[in-house]
C-alpha cells in the first residue's frame, strides 16, 4: 500500500512538473502588447550628457513638519515667485537625477555605456502654480510618477506628444534591418529583466538620428560565449549543444532570436528611452536592439 502511494505521488509530481513546463513554454511563446499611455510618456525619464539646470527646485511642502514626501493634490513650495516671472496657472515638471545604488555589472560593457549616455533623470511629476508670492510660489501636484521631495528640480512644463503606435508584425526570426544597432543598457528602475510595459534605455540617441516614435527590435544572438541572461560565460555554447556539433558554430552563423520590440518615447544625445510594446519572453540588460 505504501509503495503504491509512493508511485502515485511520483506520477502526480511528474505530471504536474510536465504540465508546468508545458504551460511555461506555451506562456513564453505568447506575445503581449501595450500601447503608450500618458503616464508612460510623462513618467519615462531620460538619460543625457547635458546637465539640466537645478536653479529652480522644491523647497518643501504643506504639512512639512511631519511630511518629507509629497504626492497627488498636495501643495508644494517652489523657490521662484513673482519677482522671477512666475504666474498663477504656470505648470512645471519635476525631475530628479538618479543612479543605480547597486554597483553590479550585468554585462561586459554596461558601466562604459551608462557613462556615455550621461546622467539619468527620473520624471517625478507635474505641478501647477495656485498662489504666487514675491520670492516663492505654491503649486498643486497634478501628476505623480513618484513621491516628490525637497530639492527636486523644477523645470517649465513642455508637452510631449504621444508617439504613433502600430500593432506588432512580429517575426521571431526577422532578418537584420541593416540599420544602427545598440544594446539594452538598463531599465528605468535599474532592473535587469524586462517585459511588456517596461521602460528601458538604449545607447543610441538623437546624435545618431533616433527620433521619438522610432521602433527598435530587440534580439539575442544564440550560442555566444558571453551570454547576458544570468549565465556563466559560455553556458549556451558548452551546455546547450552549440559546442558539441561536428562544427562549432559561431554566434553569427545562427539565426537571431527576436525577443520583442519597443517604441521611442524620448531621446538624449546618446540614448533613447524605449517602452517595450511587444515581448515574447524576458529581455535582459545586454540584449541587442536595432532600428526597424
């Protein structure tokens, strides 16, 4: 009886494991899609080697005796007033320079590419002036991407048109476009893995002809000796068959694996802020991109 029960649980475990594996494979092959929203556009952030002036900033906010962070409908104080030309109804965007506090190199060239792109500025939100005093102004928070804090940079608001979205025409083995290529350097929140709806930064920008609304195809070379997806050097080459065939095929002898595509929301001189609109599986820092 005990032996029979053991076999039964073993069979159940094998069936469950096989079912989960099949479900995982099926899920990985499914495409997910996302069109840009207003929040995507105005909370995207940018990487630029051109410093954003920090002479206008948040001093504090209402109820600051017990509040250090401010959000939707809160009132915040700006260090500019009537003497500096501020008027009731003026709108400003709030940004903050950010960096990755985890000093980890996710792929070989990441630190150099981050430096080349410049400082990363996070979009924190938007405020509208409701009261103007001589040297300061009171503004209501109208859009929040993150909590506002003392010292956040305040800049005049500029409309960002939403880029035109098209339905994906996805080819998992698409031939190279022949256009400029780059890499997924990092994500908006400094993560390592991305999916549909994630904002990533790539190391091509306006200086290389990239424009808002352009599309990037994301792909990965198979069998390389320097994989980026959480693998020890040479894993795919040694373990998954690329090195055990009669001919050891190199990365550029094999079809590329197309992972997804994304649309450019903003550009810096040497970077583009890209919303992943379609993905078939996880995308990692260090994966490649090309202009479509």
